[in-house]
C-alpha cells in the first residue's frame, strides 16, 4: 500500500502502453512532493530530416508519411502544402475540398482509435479495449465501426488506410468519381449520430479535478475549423503567418529523450491538439458540434486535459459532419492536379494533424532536389507540456497506492494521445519512490 | 479470465525502429479484431494494452528494423521467447526507409537532426531482423496488407504455409484490368520487379509502383533499369527509385549501385 512519509520514492513505468511508439515515464517523489519528472523517449532515431536531402520534392509526401503509420495523411498534407508554397502552385478549390475530406477521414480514424481503444479503457478501468469489450461490447463495436468509416474515406481517396498513395504536390494522382464518394453517404449519416452518442457517453466519465493555465496553439482560419490552412494563433497573443514559425518556436534537445522538445521563445511550453483547436476555434465548429459540446457541459475554454476525450469526440462530430457535407456537394475536379514548374525555393506549411499542429519546411534546388528539411511533429511540441502536467498532477494523487499513481500518470500522458514514432523522428513510464 | 486462456495460442507484438503502421494494421482489421482476440491470447501488445504478459509466445510479430545496440540485444531475447517469429513490413524485412543512412555518414546525419549529437546512440546501419536472428516468415509491404496479416495468423495457427504470392505487381495489375502505365503512357513503374500483395494500388491510382513491397522472387532489375532509361529516366532517378522503402534488400541495393557506377 501507500508508502509515503518523507522518504524519496521512484515510480517508473518501463514501457508506456497504449501510445504510438516507445517511451517511458520516470517520476521521483520526496514524501508526496515531486522532485523530478522525465518523459523518456527511447524510440530509436530514424533521421528523416537528414535522408530527405537529395530526394526529389515530389517524394516528400510518400517519404514523410513513413514517420507515422497513424497519421500519414497529416505528413502528406504538410509536405504538399510546403512544396506548393515553395513552387507557387495554385490549387483548384475542388481539390482543396477533397484534401479536407481526406484529412477528415484521418481525424475520424485516429480519434476513434484513441477515444475507444486507447483512452476509454483508463476511465472504465480496463487494461485494453479487448478486455473492455467483454463488458462494453457495443461501445467497442461502435468505435471499430467509426474507425473503419474514417479508414474507408482515406482509402477511397488515397488507395489505402496506411501510407496512402494518391496525394501529390499539386493535388492527387487520381480523384474519385461522384458516385464513388456518394457511396459513403449512409455510413457517414450513421457516423454523425454515433459520434454524438459517443460524446455524451464519454462526457459521463469520472474526470480528475485538474486544470492548468495552458498556452493553446493552433491554426485558425476565418471561415472554417482548421485542417490545412490558417494562421498560427494562441490564447496568449500569438498570431503569425506560418512563415514566421521559426522566429517564435525553438527546439531543445534533452539528454533523456530521442525527441526534440519544442518551446515558445521566451515563454516556454505550450499545448497543441484537440484542446487547443477547440478552445481557439469553437465558433467555427458546425452548430451540431457546438450543441453537443453544450449538452456535454464542455466549457470553452476547456483547461482539463483529461476531458480531451470529450473534445476528441466533439471533433469526431465535426469531422463526420464536414465529411458528409463535402461528399454531398462533391463535384469531381476538372483536373486531378495542377501543373508544377520546378525551380529553387523555400516553402513551409503547418496543418492540423489529429494530435496537433505539424510544421514542415523545405528548401529545394533548381532541379527540384531537397537541400534542407525541418519537421516539427505535434508530440515534440506537447512533450514539455506533458512533463509539466505531471509535475502538477502527481502531487494531487501522490498519497494513493503506487499502482494507482502509476496508472493515473499513464492516463495523464495518454490525454495527449502522444505519438512517439512521430516525435523521434518520441516514450517509457518510470515513477521513483523510495 | 477463463481457464481456457491458458490453452489459447499466445501472440506477442514487438516494435523496433518503425512508424507503428504495420502493427496498426492488426487494429485496422476492424471486422476481424474481436474475432482474432477471441481465438488467441494477445499476450504482449504495448500499443494496445497495459497488460504485458511474459513469454513464451506461440507467434511473435516483429515490426521495425535494428538501429541501436540495445535493440540488437533485445531481438535476441525476443527470438528466444517466440516459437514462430514473423517479421511484418519493410522495416523488419529490409531495414525500411531509415536504411537510407546505410550508404551515408550516419554521424553527419545525427548532427543534422540533433543539436546535441552525443546524447544519441545509434548504429551505422539499419538492418532487417533476419540479419540478427532466424526468421520463420517475412510479410512484405510498407505497410503490410491487413488481409495478408490475418491470413498469416490463421495459417500459422493451423500449421500450414500462408497463401502469400511471390510473383510481381504486374500480375495484380492484369487481374484488375489496369492499362499498363509504362507501356501506354511512359510512366516509370517498379511493378515488374516488385512483389505483389498490395493489389496494384499505385497503378490503379494512375501512378507508377514505387516498390514498397520489395523485390519479387528473382527480379530482373537490369532489364527494368534499361527500360526506365528508354522511358527517359536518368541513372540518378533510377537509383533513387530503387533506393526507397526497401533500399537495403540486396536486389534493390545492387540495382541502385549499378546505376551509380555507370
């Protein structure tokens, strides 16, 4: 049982479960006071930014997709937008809408994976969704069907769910016909209703009383909930074009991590992802998603990271509604892609991956070969903030038995849906008590 | 837990350097997942469960390549715990996209990505699992095909050889009735030397195959190189095409090196 007092203790989780990639958590306590928190990332480095040099600009969407099997569409979208900015390519509005639909598919697939299979088991007290399915079969089946619908959108447009092949600089290799997309109509109508029900179910979970004064950062667009376009905005005064990203954000390399940690220059940690997007863009959610949030008593701003499961569900309502709207209004673009004239240039882009803002910058030479690449994934940006959450959260639960503290800390990490594979382009849990 | 659980075949899923996409394929088999989970005990699968049961395992599914000293030791332990060891995907079977370091200066690579290179420990080469331990079956693809994964698990449990073809992507193109892009439109395509399994997705989306399933059985890479030259590709472009997700497979490696020599 609890072995508190004034001795120091170490709590450790050697392999953090239900996150994408490999990491550990290390927490040191003196009595019930936290003395150290390290989110260790031992996922091996894969060195993408180095081997992208010398590759052709057209290969960037296919190669960077391989950073992450969970959110390849995000990598493809940031890569194509950065290259198009470098090369001055103008995109057909119909292709832009198709890219938005493609991204909605990934949001539905990734959010359903996290809400039902990775995060809900924490709240309901199961080690995994398969055990959870023995008592909550309908919930797990709903999750799998939602996930499948998201995957269907991605594979219909991209050819397959993981590492789709159709997206390219300028547009797509091939675009779907109107009947092909309209075939998703009935599934998406079900998905809108299922995601509304999901938000109501998860809003009834038991949430720790924990709020932080976050700096939320996300893309903001005047007319739409952000996916591919917008300025980078925060609740504490940041409002910049993506071109200014590196003037405001810096990456640091901590010894305990194979992932770089990103900070706001002169201000420190910040938070990207569903919570940030929701708080900064509530007014751009469709009315149906806003109403679900109100019915779930989800505050704006929401500062409790444990409630991110509700926010993700509200974003699923958004993504399913948006996808349905795009499909119903879809007219096949006259040409699948815009012509691209090769010249040297520098391009940057940020898009909203399911886990948060994903920044790419490339410089290319006059033959179209990449000279320089920089990629900042969402989990690198959230890594410092996750550690800071734990500093504050552990002291709230430190008097409880070690097993319970460990599970609660894992849950606090999972609030961020961290993708460790991305961040090393990132995690194990270790809490020290003596 | 029912007492039957002790008799169900036990599966372990192990990750090395990779993107997680191939193990995600198991969770992406939405229609089969609960069925598979009923037929086997998923004993070790950290991406999906907090329960991490110790070995031995009847089937070990290994994703990712070996890129660190620590992982080179870990794969030996994993092999000892698995009755049947199967590698899933291009990283585990051919070193993956991260094997692009193999022909380069890895120390320089680390300096490019990390401000404090001395914190990083990595090997000079990204190598497939079979270069370290005996492997019972290799499932190809970047990513693998989830239907092939379900077939592989069912076949292994039934004690039969999985029905996984080793012919080229061309056969799948013919079966889908695709027009041959290199012949009809002069598009560069690795389909003639690449193992089937994806269902000829790229040509069906009007682009050339980029070889993510790796070399087919006895690929004629020299003939393809010659044909790509006819289509107007220069040797640098051809070398790059072979040097991607399966760059370290010996057939594609040889083909890319030959382009550089000429």
